[in-house]
């Protein structure tokens, strides 16, 4: 190998012939520049004919003068890797899934995935850049589905439906029997006291589990899950179908109760909507409440009357697609 300060002559190579077989476009351009020099063209003439700056032309000539023919190729740049290699994509996807499973609850956010790429693959991405990468490699932000514990047999599963409804001083008016040609007048309150009915029903057995609570949040939902658990037969496992409300979270699952969420924006799939409709129309409409205790008493009476009508519960809530 010649010394870096030695002069490499332009007559040592046939640059024109080399350019015709060179696959690298940047290297091929440099070979053409050197070919122009070898036939006696000046820097200005080469710059004008090839539409390349004079500095680039001169720099190509100087690098060849110092390094020889190897100067036409770009050197590998040292430093951090900025992108995942194609060989690492499958490993990266598997790592994301594994980290999610290892959390024991909750979910990974984009910042967590950015950190995984940095720590395990020396790949640096911004948050927006990582979103594009995840889409490109086939990862999706999607709702999870509940799975039964491994020891539960399908014949030991009970299907329940669960929902909540609000009842208060701003109640509803419904149809009533009255004289023909006359419309009755009923009082509709405008105050704001209210309570919530947490209800769950098993269509197959006609069983029910309900709570009347003053508010609605995750802690209230935990109490209702415990109430449902007490109504599940020994050796059975209840799969409770419900909507995707914020307080319906899988970490509320109990040893004998699991949550199964309905698809978004599909309340018609939950038969508890029909239960609430019948209960309000028959027992809770056209009423006024003076104090909060009156609302609680009315909710308890209405729920108990519905639960006593086992045949009504079964006819309202049974669905062919919800049979085990």
C-alpha cells in the first residue's frame, strides 16, 4: 500500500472503461471526473460539462492523488446506528410482545418501545419515527381479548352480561293509560340527585347480581365483580360480557370471573340494555324523588322485582350467539 502523501498518476487506470462496469452510482460519477482529468480537461470544464461544483471536482482529484483508486468509494461512517436492520426486525417485534407479557398488567407506551430499540439494538428513533416503524413492520395497536384460565373447561363456563345505568331526579316520562282525547300531565323533576345500578344477569340460569352505588368508577366496578363472584356456582367460571367503559378493566378479573369486552360502539349486543328499558318503563318512570334515600329505595325495589321474574330475564337476555 502506497503512502498517503504519494502521488497517484492518472495514467495508471483507464477510468472510462472502469466507469462502464461500476455498479455504485457515486463511484461511477467520480470515475467519470477522473476520466475527464486524464484526457486533459480542466476543473472548470469538467464542472460545466457534468453540472458538478468545482469544489467537488477538485476534491475528487485530490483524494485520488492521495489515496488512489480506493478514494472513489465512500468510507463506512462510524457512530451510532439510527435504524433497525432488516435482520433485527423480527427480533424487535418478538421483544415488544415479550415485554408486554412480562409487565403483568397495563401496556407499553411508545416511549417504552423507543427505549427498547435503543437499549437492545442501538437504534435511535423519535416518538413519531417509532410510530412509522411499528406500522411498517406490521405491529398494530389493538384491543386485547380475554382468555380463560388454562384449568377451566368450556363446559364449566357461565355467560353473564353486565352494565350500569343512572337513575335520579331527572327521570323519564313514559306512556300511560288515559281518557281518549286527553293528554295527562306528569311532573318531571329538574334536580340532580342520582345513583347508579350495577347489574349483571346470567341468561342460562336466570341468575342476577346487582349493587346500588352512589357513583361510578373502578372501585365500584371491583365491588360488583366481587358480587358477581359470589353468585357463581362452585366449580364454574363466569365470563362477564360488557362494553368498553373506562372502569371495565381486565385487572379486575377474579379467580372465577373474567371480563370479555364487546366491540366498540355496539350497545345493541348487550341485552342488559333491554333489561334497563323494561325496568325504567315499568317501575321507575313518571316518578319524583324528594331525597337521595328515596332514589336508593326505588332502585332496590325495581331491581328486586326484575330479578324475581326469572322467565322475563331469560326471554330478554338469551342470545343464540352467547351459548357455550
